[in-house]
C-alpha cells in the first residue's frame, strides 16, 4: 500500500477550544475515504489545515513523503492536491471550457501571458477534462446558466487541472437532488479507479458515504473515534452513541463492506 497522505497528531486550538485534537490517519493511493461526524466535529477545520488555509497548532501533514505542514494553499496545490468546496466557485461570465482553461493556465504557470489569446490556451486539455466529467458538450455554455449539478461537475474538472494525486472534496453533494448525488459520487469513484488518485471527502449523506467510501473515519468533538470499513463503522458502539444517539447506522447499500 502506497500512502499518499499521512496525518500525524494534527491539532488546531482556538484559545481554549480544541477544534481538532491529535488526529492521525493515512490515505492510500487509489483510496476513496470519507470523513464524517456531527456538525461542529472539526471536519472543515481539519480540511483547512490539510490544504493550508489554517496552520496547525501541532502535528504534521505529509504528501507523498514530503512535509507540507503549514505551507500556503498554492504551494500545496502545486504539489498535487486538488480541492472542491461545499459552495461552488466559478467565473460566471466565462464559458465552461474557459473556467477549466484558467485552472490549466495557472497550473502551467502562464498566468502572466494570458492576454490576448487566453481563450486558445490549453483548450484541448480543458475539453479532455470536461470529457471525463461528461460536460464536453457544454464547453461553450456560460457558467451563469448551468444547472447546479453541472456546476458541481465543472468544479470537479477544474480540481483535476493540476493532475492531482490527492483530491479533497468538502461536502461534494451538498444542495443536490438524490439522483444527482449518486451520479456525482459514482463519477468520483470512476475517476479514483481510472486515474489511480486518492480522494478524501466529507459528507452528511450516509447513503453516499456507505455506498462509495472504501473506508470511513468519524470525528467527534475534534477527535477521531473510528476509522474502518463501512461494516466496522456501522457496528461501532461509540459511533452509534455520539453520531446517532445510540441508534443503528443505516444506509441503503454498502459497496465496500
């Protein structure tokens, strides 16, 4: 097993509040791993430390064996970490293809040479990425008129522009209808398999988590209380108590149980 992301004793304290406290885990190459937990468990804080938006109070983050702890987001991105966000962020005045081209221009360090022919730079590469997410036929549409599910797929194409070895996805299916959620996560699972990249994602929809995640981690009050297969997490008494008030953790289908 090749470890892509290694997190050791990661902590973030805000005064007396321990938002994340001593979290340790690995993400392997080709692994689709979920990070779940109640609201306020520390998931977003953890993600923001992994991507450099927040500097840890303690701990270490390694990517492919290199220490990236506390490095700026752009440096982490250039080392092969992509990210999608709960709220999509695209250039609404640009076309679908142009949004992906902008990410490619940045990846190829051509940001200062984009005018007046930016619309021609890396178009073929952009179309190839849009083909992966099933949006090549919408390449010349304005982002402003896209359906929400299409914006999520576009964001995924943009996140692939730097050819990442690790993709961080923060609530990827938030705001989507059930069928759209399933399509997006199946697409993500296909990308993990076909491109042999690793994905770490947070999610509130348990059907999505249990149907697609190879392994599941559970945070509660900033501490990791479980890390295992769907079956192991579902049957964990502590998870049932803190996450579901002692109820049974249920999902429609476990693809990797």
